[in-house]
C-alpha cells in the first residue's frame, strides 16, 4: 500500500484503530484497504527495553526517543531511501504510488521504479520535485523494486531487486504478499541527478551475483541498502561504501 513520506518523528497510532474508507485492487491483483489516519497522540515516549545480554553498551548521549505527533505528508508512494549528495539535496527512489501526479508501479511486465529530489533542511517543510520513472522489466519474476541507492561524487547509483510470485498468493490457507525474495539485479546510474539513466548490463535472468529464486530458492543477497555515511559519504571511515543486505543461507542438511 502506498505510504506517505513523513517526518521520522511523526508518530501515528496503529492503522487498526481506523475504519477502512476505500478498497481497491492493485495492478498486481492484491487488494489494498485505504484508511483515514487517526489523530496522532500529542506525545509518545518509545520504551527503552534492551534485552538481557545485549552486547552493545548503553548510550550516555541518547537517553531516549520521544514522538511529538508533529509530521508532514508529501507523497503517496512507497520505498524512499534518500541519499545526501554533495549539492546538499537528497535523492531517493520511490514506487507503488504517485509523486506530484506521476505514478509508478513495480509489478508486472511494464514495471517502473521512480526517482525524485528532496529539497530543504526542515523535515516539516520539504519540497519533493524532479520526479521521474524508469521502466525495468522484472521477467521472469513478477516484481522489480528499488533497494540500495547512493549519490557519490555526482553519480547516482540506483539498485533494484526482484520479488516473486505476485501479491495476493494463498498457500495452505494463508495469504501471502510477494512472499519470495528474488535476486539483486544490479545498479543503474545517472550523472545528471536522475534526468537520464544508464541501465545496468545485468538482468533478472542474469543478475549481478548469479542467484535465482523462481521456485523460492534462498538467495544470499537481495534488497541491499547502503550504510548512511552522511553528505557525499563524508563520514566513511575509509572512503568506501558499505551495504547491508537481506537474504537467507541455504539450510544445512546433515552434520553440523
């Protein structure tokens, strides 16, 4: 379901507290229930309850997080991963929704992934602009979505990964939404802030790491994301970019 880009300190209570106002079916066949967001609480302190044996030392600088309820909504799209560029702007992917009237959807043969520029220093008064979409077929998979995105030294690296099968799949009576992580395809790139793009030479059939998941096979690297080292990676400890990833190791059979 499309979600609003919002200030990270805008806390909204769980959606089940609101009644569904509209039901629609997405291009992928999955059903989306749109609800009116309830009024935010005036203040909410996030409980700090680290588990016993936590290996990380408790911070003596950050003692807690409180949500004020103040937030701003800018778009009706998912999958925002802003990267802070040398020019001071944020550049981000997005999909499955619309930005300033431009739509993007990452399911099916004509899948697209969106990109946009975010201007401003105040989270409550941002401008989302220069929106665009880029067509990238997911075939033989059903979906192709944004993941790791980085702008460094004027080059925007934009990753995509696959999902399969399509949304709304029932298995043993349980409804699943895009249940299988597919492979990380690769990075396309832009040298003009997203005005034009060079497509990755990799494809869903021949992805960067050679992994496949059409039958639900586990993949080691899917949907990677860049570690945030600040503006133009100024806080990287060694000048290198680092990625986290989602994935699974194949289950061991026999022995240890």
